[in-house]
């Protein structure tokens, strides 16, 4: 199984010199950008419903989060490939990535990661001070995550912290301060990440065992469906608690509409769980990618609640 299908837009439209850098940023595989972006939109929309205000600046937060997700996902993936260059060369699925295959040097990749981060930082500077501070702090889990699989069986927790930080940042960008509903929503996102990334990690379980890399997929093994069911329940329950905590007093319709988000998302995750086959790599990748749609469901219901 290869890391990415050929014939995508990077292969056919990007200039030849730019293709290795685009692949470092995973621009040929946007699912990771969606998974980083969607918690940002959850946090923003929940904050907007919470205080009953929608300002023009919120449109910039919405767009800025999208641009920032592309940039920071690209920087994070580049950093991940730098730290994992020896591991990637030993795994069939990742052996042709730009660094282990020699398309990009480590120095070139590091410069590319820094460049993407600096542009993202310029976007961050347009937000309120508390959001800027949170954005800078997010670099800690981003930096640590690639090393987590070397010292813990739960590297997906570190990924969840990094990928759902946007829920905290976007809420704070709108309200000017971090509050408890955003924190609970953040933990809901971590549970969701444990769900989808355990599915993803099963693709590499055999290779990971050979080279000593840890993951929840290896830890759970054939018990993965039971653990995924627990993460499903935690995702839905925690998001529901965040919604109840954020809902304005007396706005019953808005709260009900928002609660439909985790309810419907939970059914989508249940559909994934019923189709799970940990020995079918094509099925695993397909289910992992379907989490874009799962994460979009709360976005739609939260947006509808704004007009309730």
C-alpha cells in the first residue's frame, strides 16, 4: 500500500520543483486539514451562539482558521517527516515520502516548516491577545507529537491535543477569553481523534510492531472495536455537555438544534464502527477519511442554531 494515490492535483498541476514540498505538507491529501480545521469551526460557532453575537470579524476568524489549518497542518506534517525520516524509510506505506526518498533534504524541509509557521503566525497576530497566546502555546503539542509514539502507547492523545487546540483558540478569538465550554469541547475533540486515528493507525500496525513504534491500534489489537465504542460515547457526551454549558438561558430551540450535532455525529461514528475491519487497509483508510463528514455535522447544526 502506497502513502498517497498518484494522479492527484499535486502530481498533475503543481510545478515539478514544488511537488516534493506540497507532498511534505500533505496538500495532496486534504483530510488532515479538515480534521484540524473542524474543531476550530466548532469552537467559533459555539461561542457565537453562546453570546448571541455575530460580527464581521467572525468571518475573518472563520477564514483565518481555514488558512491557518492548511499552513499549520503543512508545518506539522513537515516537522513529523523530519523527525520520522528513519522510521518512514522502514515502512512500506511511507518509504516514498520526500525526505526518505531523497527528494528533499532535511535542511530544506526544516526551512519549509519554518516558512509555513511564520505565515500562520502573521494570521495569528490579527486575533485578540489571549488567542495569540494560545496559538503560540499550541506549538508545544505540535513539537512533541512526533516523538510520542516512541515513549507511550497513547500517541493519539498527543495528536488529539494538537489537532483540537483550535477549539480553544477560535472560542477565545471570538470572546476574548477562554471559558469552560470550550475546554469541554476540546476534550470531546480529543476523544474523536482517539476514535479516528486508532482506525488510521491499524494500517501500519504490523510495520509498527517490527520497528517498535507504539500506537493505540497496537495496544488495543482485536479489542479496538470496544475501545472505539468508548471513544464514540465520550465524544458525544462531552460535546453535549459543552453545548449545554454554552447555550444561552431560555434559548431552548438553539440548544436542541446544537444537541442534534453530536447526536447525528454519533450515528455517523456508529456507522464507521459497524463497517470496521482492522485487517482491510482500504476500508480503514476509507473510514478514516469519512471523519471529515462526521466532523462537519456539528458545524451545520451549530450554524443553524445561530438563526434559531
